[in-house]
C-alpha cells in the first residue's frame, strides 16, 4: 500500500475526508459509492464500488456468448474499467481503464454505432486514445435505476465489416439484461 503523507482525523460523526488529490486520481466523484472493508492486519480499506463488477464472472460468460453469437469482439465495462472481454487476447483490454470518450458516452447515456470503415472510432481504453483500431463498433450503455453503470461493446477489426441493426439490438438486449440484474 502506498503512503500518501496525508493524515486525516475522524470527526464526531465518524467521517473522514478523502483528500482531493486522491479523489481526482481515483476518479471518485461526489455521491459515488465506496466499498469499506478491513484486512487481517486491521487496516480499513476503501474501494470504489462497481455494481456491475459484482457480476464479473457472469459478465465474462455473457461476453463469450456475445462473441460466439455475433462473431465480433465483445467487451463489457463498468464505469471505470473493462471487466469482461471475449474474441481477442484478454490482456489487451481486461482491467484496463476506459477512455475519456467512452466515459463521455456513458455520462450522456448515448448509443454509438460506427459506420463501416469510417475514420472515427471511439477508443475503448486509455491505451487506445489516438489510434483507430476498429473498423466497426457498437457501444450500448448499461442502465440500472436510471444511472449508467457500464457498457456493452461489440467491435470488429475486419475490413468491410458493418455494424447494423442486428448488432445494435444484440448489444441493447445484453445491456438491458445486465442492467436488470442489478435492480434485483
């Protein structure tokens, strides 16, 4: 665990202020849930809570099914990272931070479908920024209780591949189903 050099006191209501620098680094915004737990050494650990992260095993199976069914690369993200990938080497995307462009699509609850071989492609991870890796994409937000909690993404590197209404409907079905699982 890294030492930050910052000391905070607990107030009379049991609250602790997380320094702004740490909140900024970890992209923790006001009102976002944090998971609180302890380890064996008695340390209190705060972790960003990802509701869809709880479904990571399920999401992995779902991504595999999407990839096999559509023949495309399938990714499922939460609000910060890629939590499931199928149809490509997992190390390229799994647990990588998402790009600012993808984050913006989520904030706007926007569905994105690229045109075949267009010059515009939404980078999925921060490592992708500035590169056009995919010829076709469908990005569909996962919405639970009115909030975007992640995305379902179908990608293709193949030339002349076009994402059309079928892929959009498949991504929509997956996103709707995953969102409904969080409401149960």
